[in-house]
C-alpha cells in the first residue's frame, strides 16, 4: 500500500496544495487520493490543477452530470476509489438511488454493446461521419 502523507507530515509545497484543495472544496478534509499523490509533489500539483479546472470551474455541463460521467468512467475502469468518492459527490449534488441505478444500467448497456460492436468490427455508417 502507498504511504499516505498527512497534513502535519507534509512539506510546505504539499501543504500549499492541500490548503488550496481545502479552500476550493470548503472542507477541512484531504482525501486519500491526494495523500497518495503527495508522494510525488509535481504529480499532486498537476493533478489537482487539472481536477480543479475540469470539475470545479463553470462549464456547459452541470456539476451533477459531470459527477455522473466520472462515475460511469470509473465503473468501466473498475476504480472502486473513484466510484466511491464521486458517488458521494454526486449524492451531495442531488443524485438519488434511482438515478444511480439508471446510470449503472446505461453503463452496463454501453459496455455490452461496445464489446459487440468491437467484436464484430462493425463499420460506422456513413450518415454518422
């Protein structure tokens, strides 16, 4: 298991990122992903900046839909950590159990039909180009 770097044990460089995470998210909690990434401060900083820009800044896709997309990709990639954290974030943004069930049905369907299309090497119809 990766060593998790707690705030009190962090270098000033790591603490600066942790402080930004807490300020941006309006929390006093640093989750284990960030504590693990802190083992390589450049990756911690770059990943946080990327997450902050994609997931935190206003855009055309609303925050709940962003979380649902993140869950769908995490299910497909089998990332239990991301499924858990983004499901919690989605629930905070209004996701219900029924929505979660529907999302998983769509993910399952997409994975099934993607594999069938790939297995049969189905060419894309001209009208969809």
